């Protein structure tokens, strides 16, 4: 062991670590190897099924099926699952991370890119690391200050930070070994995705497709942090040399001056390694802005946006791509998790990848060459009638590109029929398990476009997209907002079973050889079902919305199931009242671990009844209020909610005490709350603008005071 590094541990951390070290030393002595924490290698991940008690990479194996061979917990005893331990976090922002468990230690990230190492059997803290992301970088995150996890390799723990750094920590002590900036901070890049490690290279992408960045994925040497290669997903300025031959070809599918707006195509989530073919598969996002009028005015496919791209792992060279949405205009990112599998299709063994991206279609692709095998809608969609298997192109509906003067309702919308919440696949049931969102969006072209420094600009009419304030219309819209857990047969491209949820934005899934399917819900439960037929077996009141992907592992000979609980992400931040469909529960960031006959209990919640909103005097005229509406929907709604209704993660401005004081201007223009992520908007908003936004928020408060909304009961710990 590295005793020197142990000396640096705080006493509490050391005490927590001691039993693990003893366990490790004994275990390793038996195997005749030197003890090193998080000693993950390529061969260990490839042979992960030989040590199913560990969960050594994001989707457990390189195939990222999120299937565990563990069967100590099974469909016959799952009803005896109880909380084994929990660990509370110091944040109430979104929790999206999948933990990694190696040899009795759990490593994971929380909001603001903080890292934690816990004793996996007890939840005791071993160490934590705060990369001190500046609060002001929060304004560059489209979808909350989230992070989806770490990677482990050769004694190190790797993670990306919201402000674009890639950091390697010593797995034993949590001390930083190296740190590198992966982005140009003159642009509004962020990192929320988990890195993967393959061939001793740490692979990391980034986000910012709504903020005018150019997408790419990078590979760094795991030992030194030096850049090995970088692959850009969209072409840059064509007057300069292209970084790779495919970008020359891609440039012919764009027109206008797209590079001045960045292009988009960000690799914000899916990065999967295929050790057999020594290829990476990455998912790319939308072009920027969403509207092609301002991005590539004469149309074009805009390669390689909204695509799955195969790259050689050693060099980052392009191998093939399959574009799911040529010339996307809906924010249908292809960044959702990709699963690799070997399937028998028409009596022929095929190496495939499977993906259920935002656009609502389940794709099975031959991963040796990118050929589309099958593609069918996995839920209701109206933007296309299907996919032409010969060309791979979708058959778009006539109105799908929203060229008319009126807003066009499209299903799904930018939330996606499925987003980053990981799906799983069981080689035993041959089913994929997908958390599905059924929610549309009203798209209308904006009349003009200008890039903003402090807000996203989608190139669409943000007022047309807002929730109407006529109660009957609103009721009809909300009635159509749904979610479900879907078990999908990829061979037959049809549903095997479904579980209806209260609303969208439920958790990622885990499937086990014990015939169990685990999922958390937006309405505050963590549940187990029979994986083969969807029979509900167990439910735990988690006190908070659960979005992240669960894992299972062994510690001290016992099987555990764990999930990072906590509500947030783009849905409660941006969707306003629509996000209430899923149920309004408290927001508590916490790691939960369960085992058979566990004996821990959560502290009770104190119910909090939200007070009714009362009207305020609003001297502004309708012109000012309308100006405030446009500015609110452009600058504020991305975090404080559509038409000023907060989904419960960030402050509900209708209820802000600053509405009646000068504090409003100190916050909006003076940066009073910058450390919490609320920057000064003085660079782009004048005092008159800030006053107009306030008048709009007061007008919304008064509307809602008039209609009375029972806002439900929330709780606090
Ligand atoms: Ca996007």
C-alpha cells in the first residue's frame, strides 16, 4: 500500500479505510498480487464477469449493458430488500452519476463535479475532492450543474468538471495527480458526462450545443494527462485545413457560415469502447442553433450532428458514421447511452449496437460497418412515420420542420423520448429497459437570430414555446405529459411490457441475473420488477426524485443495490409546470444502498405546505410586461422554468422577496449570488431590461394568484 499517501488522509477517512485495507491485503495476498486501490485494467474490464461483485466502468462492462450476473438478490427475495446505508451530500442540485465500485470502495460524483469515495459496505466516507468549479460557470450549463460519474484505471479516478477540466485523482488518497483543461474557455463548453478509459487513454467529450460550441471528443494519456488525439464532429472554417478527411466531406453538407456559430454536434454523453474491434462509438448532439435557417440556411445534412460515429481508439481516426437525424431542427441529440451486444438476427450472428435516442426511435446498427439493421418508434412520435432501412433516413412528417407561422406541436420535444438516464439490456430476457418520456413541444421559427453570451439561443420563438395561461388549454397540455418504464424487444422491435409512470424523467435502469429490473422514479420511489414480465416486487420511499442509473455489487460477501438519489437536470429546471406531472417531492441529494434485511432508516421528512401566492402591485404597462416575457423566456427560463414556474430545484421567482426590493437588481445585474451559480447579466441586460423581467414575473405571480394553484406538498429533511 501507499503508506505515504495514507498519512495525508484525515483521521476519519483513515478509520473508514482500515477495514477495507485489511480486506484488500488478504484478498490480494491470496491472489499473489500487490494491493492497489482501483487497480482497473483493460483485461479486468473485459473479464468483468469473472468478478461480478465489482462495477468497474460506467455501464459495468465495456458493452455497457448495465446487466449484472449477481443473483444473491432475486425475484424470490427482493421483497426483503431494505436500506443498508445512506450518505447525504452537501447539494440540492441534480444527481445523475452512476457509481463505480472496485474492491469494496465506491467512487462517484455529485453536482458541481465533486468526487466521493465511500466504503461500499458501510457508506463511510474515505475521502472527497472538490475541484472548486466557479459558480459563474453554471450559466454555461444547459441542463443543471450535473455530472454523470468517474472512470477508474490503474489506481486513478478520472472525472470531468463543469468548467471543462479533466482530473486524475489517486484512488487511495483522493489527492490530485494531474489536471488538464480540455476546452477553450473563450467558448461556453462544459462537461457533464463520465469519462471512459480504453487502451490506457481517458476519453472525454463535452457539452454546449445550445451555446455555440464546436463538438469534439478527446483522448488523454491516463498516466500523464497529455492529449493523444482529438476528433471534431463538425467542420470548422473551410478556409483553414480540415483536421480530418471526413470533415472535408462533412463540410459539403453545410452552407452559410456555420463555423461562426460553432456548429454543435457535441459528445456530451455516450462514449462506448468495443475491445474486439478496437473502436469507440460516440453519440453526437444537435447542430447549433436548433433552427437550420440560422445554422445552414439552405439545409443540408450537417454532418456529423445527431449521429453515431465509430473511431479507431488508438488514433481517433474516423471509421464510419450513421446519422439518425439529417439536418436536425428539434434538438434530437444522439447522445443517449449506446449498448453493445452480439445478437442472432435472421439466424445470423451480428455484432450490433443499440440506442434509443431522443427522437423516439430504437436503432439496431451493425457495429462492424455502421449499417442500419432495424429502426422502429419505441413510443408515440409525430415528427416521422418511420425510417427507410435502405437509406437509413427518417421519413419526416410534412409539418415536422415547422416552417409555418403558427407553433407546430411535435412529439417528442427537446426533452427527448429518452435522454441520458441509462437504459439497460439483459442477455437473459433479451429485452432493453428504457425510461421513456412522452412530452411534446411547440416549435416555431424565430424571426431573427443573434448569439448571446449569457443565455442559449435556439433560433426558435421562445414565447410560442411557453405554456399558455388559459386554464383549459394548460390542462389539456398537461394531460398529455406522461412517462413509462418500457421493456423493449430489440429483435422484434416491439414492447414486451410497460409500467406507466406519473410523468417523465424517471431513473436509469439496472437489470440482473436474479430476474430483477431496478428503476428510481421522479415521484420519489426506488422500485424492483420482474425483468421478464414487469411484475412489481418491491418499492422504497426514497423521499426524493431519483434519476440516476442504479448499480449492484458485492461487499463482504453480500450483494448490494445502490442508486444516487436527488432531483434536477433539465426537466425541473426548464420545463416549468410540465415538470409537476411527475409528482412534487422533496429534493435530497443522497447515495442509497440496499441489501436483503438491511437495517438503516432515513430520517423522517417534515411536510411543507406551500403558501398560496398573493398578488403584488404591478405598475408596468403591457408593452413592458411583454418585453419582460421575451427576455425572461430567453435568459431566465432555462434555469428558473418556463413562464417563471420553477420545477423546485432553483428558486421560484414568482415567490421571490426580491420582487419588491432593489435586491432584484443586485442579483440580476450585480452578481450578488454568483457563487451559487446566478451570474450578473449586466453584460447583456440593461437596468430597464431587468425591470421589465421583474414586471413580467410579477404579472405571472398575479395570474397564478388569481387562478389558484394548489402547488402540492413538498417535504424537507
Ligand atoms: Ca442538445
